[in-house]
C-alpha cells in the first residue's frame, strides 16, 4: 500500500482560483535559493508552501457598514482567470531584522496551466551565525510579470533584495487609465493578476521541518490577496419601463494613484486569518501622484438592462451575505457591465452615470467610500435601477465587497492521505470491472480535512459510480445475482454474487473530518463501441469549487502529464 500526503491547493481564486477547480502540482521552471549565510551539516530547514486559488468573499455596503463586517460574508469564485497563478516568488527573512536585512532564502518558480493549486518546497539554514532560527517572515508574490517591478529594480538580483526594497516597490505601468480615458485592463492579463502578502513571526518550531516530508505535515495557512481592485456595474428596470438606457459612465480623475505598492503592510502570522483585512497604509493623498484622467466607461442599451418586477429587492441588505447578493443578480439574469481592474486607492470612488429616458438626458452621482484605506482585493459594485413614478430617475447603491472570490491562496487549507494498492494498473489508470467491485482497487481517503467546509467525491463520467465500503473492503450486499448467460456449466440457479448499491457521488455536507473507503465501478458492461464510457477521472471537491490534489506524486499511471496530472485518479474498465 502506498500513501501520499495531499494538500488542498482555491481566489479566487480560487481562490486566487487561488478554491478555484482540481488541484495541480506545479512544475518548476526556474528556482534559486540564497544559502550563502552558513553551511553546516544537518542544519537545513524546509518549508512546504501549498497554494490554493479558490476561496470566498466578504462584503459590506460601502455607505453604512463598518470595516469589521468584512470578516463574515462569503461568496464563491467566478469561473475566470482571476485566481490563476503563473509564477511565484518567495522571500524568507529572519524575524526582527531591520529594513536593510537581506533574505536568508529566496525561491522562484515559473508555472504552466496552474489555475488551482501547487506545492512549493523551500529550504533555508536552521542555524545562522551559531544561533537557531526561531521565527521567519515571508514575502510572497505571484504573477510579478503583470507589473513592471523588474524595470524598477534596474536588473538587481531578486535574491538580494532588502526588506525595505520589497516594502516600497511599486508598479505603475498596468491597471491604470489610458490617455483616452479607457481602463488599461478590462480582462485578466495572460500573466495573471498580481497577488501578494507579507507575513511576520512564523514559528520555525511549529511550521518548519528538518526534511521535506516533515515540512508537509506542518500546516501554514496564509491567504494571499490581489494587489488590485475590481470595478463593475449592474443595472435593472421595473417591468414595463421602456426607452431607458445608460449612455456612459465616468469615474472622477485624480482617484487612481500613478503607482501602487506591490505588497500590503506586514501582518503578524495568525493560524486563522482568512478574513484578516490587509492593505497598504503608506499612501498619502497629499504627496502621492494620482492619474488626472477621467475614467470613461461604456453605456448599456435598454435590452441589456434587465426587466424585473421589483428592482429594489436587489439592493444589498444588512443581513445579506455576499454570496446571496451576487447569486440574486445571477438568478435574475442581471448582468455585470464595464468590468475593469484598477490600482488600489485611498480615495472614494466617485463618478456619474449618464442615462436617458426617451429624449431626456440625465445623470446621477455615485460614491463608494473607502474610509481612507487603499482598496486592495476589493470588488467595487454599483447597482443602478429604474422605477416607475420617479420620472425615470436612476437610483444607485454602491457596495464594497472583499474580493477573495477565487483569490485567497491558502498555504495549507485542507488535506487528506490517499492510499491505493500498487497493483492493477493500465497505461491510463487503475483497472475496474463491471459487477466485481473488489477486483478493482479499494481507495482510502484518510482524514479528509476541509476545515469544516462541505466536500463531494465525484467522477467526470456518469457511467461510473462509487461503492462505499468499510476499512476491510466489505460493503452491504442485497439480492442474489445470477449469471444471465445459460451454459452447460450454468443453469441459472446458482448465484454468482449479490447486488450492491452504486452511488453517483459521495457528499459530506457538514464538512466534518473523516476517512472514506470506496471502490470505483462501471455501471454497465464494457462496450468497446462506446469508448467514451471506458474511462473515468475521479476527484474530490471542497465547497465551493476547490479541487483536492489526489495524486501529488505523479506516481499513478495515467496521471503523469496533461492538464489533469496531479488532480484526479484515473480508472479504466477492462474485461
């Protein structure tokens, strides 16, 4: 029996993102580690960083609710690339060192097709200058290629960057406003959104191992956040209202800074900081430069302004969660418009929505207050609606929601041990047989731990299902089963087995930690004329859509390459 340690890897992707899709271990393209401090045998320390890209959002109404409310309202990730991780850079510093300190270790990896998760192993010296390293600080940056920080460093080696340089480094060439007023980024760049975090005082004793294997057993949970904000608009009209449209939208100039900090302020490590609000407080409205250009966004035609019976019911309430809020728009068919990604700002997002009622041109102001804080990893939503009896007035309700939607990247958020017998493999996957579950491998998912979130075990092929068994491989059997083919050796009266229950999926709605034993079985006899029913991929998904890495070592046949490598377990029906 072979046992593999698996770590969930969801903003938003994803969690990142990074909660989501299924999980994939990233292949290393390049790496470097600073190990010039001291050399001594048996003094290596290892840290295992697992990134997942799909997670939840928090939300508040920008007009009336407090910053503290941001911690509780959750929403699931959008199915886009806002949580994708294409590259990662990690700097390790001794805790308590000054701003001129150099990192004790640095590692970078360039990745391909990572939109859910991966695992990064990083090594540093446990003992430096004769003293044991007790606590470390981590600076983590994903998708730096979507910024211009390399030009800012004038070719300086990333491994020798000081703490002060990381704290002060900015980007100014992306996520701004073009000269004509259009937003620079209405889509996620191919290199992804910049995602980062700076964490201090991580205990070496509790979270660092003397071997790679030991490091994987010590959980570190550090949500990363996007370094940009997301702005978009929703519009609706009461049923029966015609000849209304949004002609254009403007956001005031001198709102978006000319440059934005890569990293938020340092925050001390907490075991559970999913909802910790992080930002940069280094902006100064009196000294920082701001883009003077007015941000100009397109209008929305009448046909794209959804008719609803009661537009007011889509205003966010005090008790409504972010997920409920966004789901209500989606369910009603109220679409998002003018999506753009912007550098964070301390200023209120103010502007005008220009609209027409027949031949009459009007406008209405909107304002999303920021309480003086930079809006990093925030989703800025403006909802406007037309009502009868108000002479075509457009009413606007601004909302700020913490954009962890697919963008919280947890270092260890969920895990399980996967045990599969080594025998019974094809070139594509594990052998399974119609009518004989025990001829296939019994799979053990030991200690499935999703931190209380629901999960579901499922397959990509509905012609396959699951037979739940106990730790000894036994499962409930019912009615005797007779071979339907009558031969000289079979008179149809001798049972060859008993029927058993096949589950389409296995779900754990409570999210409690448990161990699962099961077989994967085909539901019908093998039919080579229908090759699409021969194979199946099985995966485990944490709510809302974070997929576990079930095959972290690429050691299962059929899972060594391709976009599903490291994510699923493959099964193939044989005669």
